[in-house]
C-alpha cells in the first residue's frame, strides 16, 4: 500500500505535475523571506557575539573572571529566555499570527539589547540576556513557519534554509562587530547593544508585510489570503493551492476544538512527526554546534592562541565557513534532499570531532608543540564545513514542513523548545565537563552523540523534498498505519 491508495488521496497527486519553480523566480517571496529572516540574523548574532564579549566582560568584572559558573550563566541565560520564548511562541503564532509574533519578538529583543548595553553589574547583564533570549525564542519558531507557509513546495527547503543563512550570517556579523570594537572603550557594551538595530529594522519592515496566507485562510480571512497567494503563484497553481487550503480548513472545522499541547501525543502520526522533528533539533545541539559558536574563541585559546584579538579573528574565519556552508546547503536541500544531505553532514561531523578530540589529547601530552593547536583549529574549521550545509538548515526546514496546519505552530514551538533546552544543557555544561574530564574527551563524547544522530536519521526521518504540506501529512499517516511509503515514486512523480 502506498500514499496514492490512502483514503481521500484518489487523484490528489495528479494535480501536482507542474511544479517548476526556481529559487529566484519570485522576488516577492524572496522579499518576505529576507525580512522574516532578520529574526534568524538576531538569533545568530546573539549566539555569536557573546563568545567575544565574554572575554572583555571577564576583564571588567573580576567576579565573572573568577567563576566558570557565572560565565556559563551569562552565556546560558539567553537560552533560558529562548526556551520560554519558543514554548510560548507556538501558541502566540497560532493565536495571533506569524506577523504579530514577529513584532512582539522584536520589541522584547530591543529592550533586552538596551538593558545589556547599560548593565552596571553582571546580574543586570544576565537579566538583559534573559530578555534577548525571549525575543530570539519567539523568532526561532516564527521565522521558519512564516517562510514555509509563503513558499512554493519545491523551493521551500531552500527558502527556509535562507533563514539559517541569516543565522550564520548573524554569527559572522557578530565576530566582525567584536573585532571592530576590541579597541573601543566600552567594548562588550557596544558588542551587545548594537544587536538592537536589526530588530528595529525588522519591526519597521514587518509592519508593511502581510500575514501568512495559510494562517489567514485558516482564520477565515480568505480574501486577504488569496490576495497574498496571488502574488506567489500563477493563476493555475493558485487554484490548486486554494483547493488544498479549502480541504485543510474543512478538516480543521471537523476537529472543532482548538489544538492543545497534549493533543500532539494523542494521534500516532503526529507523535511520529514530532519525534522526528524534535529529535533532529536535539541532535543539532548535542552534536556541539553552539558549543563551537559560543566558545570558539575560548577553544582557540585552549589550543594555545592566547591573544583575545587573534582568538576572535580565527573564530571569524570559522564563522565565515559556517555562512558559506549554509549557502551550499540552500542549493543542496532541494536538489539532494533532506535525508542524504543530513547523513553526509553527520558523517563529516563525526570525523571532525574525532580529529578535534585527538588534537587536544595529544596537546595535553606534549604542550610544547604548536602543531596540535593548528590541528585543533583545522578540526574546528572542518566541523563547521560539514555541519553547516546539512545539520544546520535541515532540522529547521523539516520542522517547518512536517506538521499539519492545525499542529504547525504548537509542534514547531515544542520542537524549537527542545532545541533550546538541548542548547542550554550543552552551553551550561561544556566548560565544566571540559574542566572535569579534559577538552579532548569532551569532543569525543560529542562524536559518539553524532553517531547516534546518524542512526536516528536513518530510522525516523522520511524524505520530504518537494512535497506539499498535504503530501507530507499523508506520509505520516501511512507510517502510523504501518503501510509501505513510496516516497521515491512520489518525488519522481512531482518532478516529472
């Protein structure tokens, strides 16, 4: 039994034989993506800027310099805020829409940036980090969903991955800003404070953009929804999209009650989708990406390069590789597919983490050799080069497309919360674990986690390249019923 024979799917797939859209074919969609992606820029800037700012915060506050716990708390408090923001973000998205959720996130982020820049002591700084985290958490849920719901299915992966490019671009920008302010009085205050500027820009631009057309349609504002969709699709495709939304709306009416968090676990197909989505988000963090981004200057110094400025400069190169790798991922995700891309990515991540582990283990036994420090920096660069095209964008792309309309906000928020909780665990424990067992064994632990992630993807993640939201939903229903899924045939059919 295949998807074609599922109840209600007779003749459904035949209407999707003319999907020929390129990434640059619609400037309107690209514009929506770019503005929504500023939320990703804020996300990336915040994760990157603290790594350099922390070096100077330690210089200004002796109590911070003496305490690894306080350093970890300054880094991690933004993650605590992001957990809360992501958990609430799903509800905000479903109740008030993607546009209002973005505006709320911007306001909170701007206030947080001002508090951080003016902080008279580490504890006010920590509060500012909490506020910034709240804004980032809401944005991390909202931006991928907004972009996905405004994207033609055959380029949805690339467009959602553009948000990840904005994240990596924000990280790269943060290192440039860090480098620019290393000799300026107030160093870290400027580094943290200028993050409010992109939030102000996004707030201003977002006021001029429409709400997500799918959200509008599901809220019975059909005229506005069709007006937006008409700018995205040609007349023939527009009719197909409206037909799909009509079916989804009817299913929503039959459901009667609003979806609640516990409802995610009642239906097997939703449980399976959430397991795949949340699992990917967890493994993205537990394979160590934000350990590298938060602490790359510190890691570089551990490797023997002790100058603050040199550590930030080398980290800037690592961050540049991250952005370049994400650009490659934007192209590959809709050509190679999600599964193959993420499996290739994880293979390289495993090798890179083993190399990093070996470099630090050898360095500890022969601390006089600069070779091992260079090997550690090479390991960092290879790690980013492999991680960025696959494990960077794929979890966010997958989570924006694998849930039915009624569950997309809630499940997206829950899976993003898993990401941020995992992020917090890794960020809050990395320095302490490295102190306890050594840097080399710590990276070896991450390599073992990457192996588990590889197995997880093979077992739980179906290919969703080029599929409509409705087709993806049918995949999960087929898996829940224990039926064979001819996803390859489905993909060939859509590309024919």
